[in-house]
């Protein structure tokens, strides 16, 4: 490129050459981070709802879980065995059919039912905790992916800004030098009255 092209801004800003590569960074990296970000983002409404239910109405939360309770496969067998043993004991003691025998049988059935329900509830809440922990983990991974993406974009923009500033500063410095050399050449040429054409050419030559 000749000096006239450089003088009038025809030279390419070096910072511009770096921009296409910087612009590719978000697309190249987000394809790996975005799935985690989207998965974590989708977990937030559900987590917020469950946490709100736990803090505002814990009893209602337990009732909601308990509404799906079903007796364990072994409950009826355990109840039958316990009542049979109680009936035998009552018959042997001459208490069979008495109100006390009936009360004892009802207590046995209630105790077994409570035991079965509590065991089921522990399993149900354990599964719930496992599900919540999984959602929390996905949300955390989404947060990390979102933070990485935001940091990357911020750093890229800052780098692009720095490159643009440095490139423009370099162009300004180069243009300033060219105009300074041109001024010196013109002054030198015009001051050589004995040989104006030769002096002017000599001054221009001193620019390069």
C-alpha cells in the first residue's frame, strides 16, 4: 500500500483482524455450557415451589405426601399374625370376646398401621429428598454455566474494546506521524527557493 493510501486511512486497522475470531468465542463455547444453563434454569420454578410449600405449610406438605400412602405388602400378614396371637392369648386367659380383648386387638392393629405408615413416609420423604438434591445439583450446575458464559462474554467485550482502542490509537499515531513528516517536507521544499522543485521533492523524500 502506497503512502497516499496510508495517509487517507486506507490501511487496515490491526484490531479489526482480531474481531472475527473474538466473535466466534460465544458460539463455540456456549454449545457446551448452554445445555447445563438451560437445565438448571428449568429447575428453579419447581425448587421455589417446593421450598415455599415446606416453609409455609410443612404439615400440609406431609399430608400431600401421605395422601398417596398404600399399605406395604407385608402389612396384612403381620396384622393377621398379631391378631391371631392375641386371640390365642385371650382365649387361654379366658378373656376372648371381652371388651378388653377387643381393645387390645384394636391397639395392636393401630400400632401396626402406624408403624407401616411411618416406614412408608420415611421412604417417601427420602425419595423426595433425593429428587430435591438432584434438582439442586442441576440448578447449581446451571448457575455455574451461566456464570462462566457471562464472564466469558464480559471478558471478550473488554478485550474487543481494548483492541479497538489500541488499534485506533495506533492509527492516530501513524496518521499524526505522516502529517508531521508531510509538513516538514512541504516546509523544506518551499524554503528552497534556489531549486523549488528539487527542494520540494527532497522534503517529501525525507518522509520515508
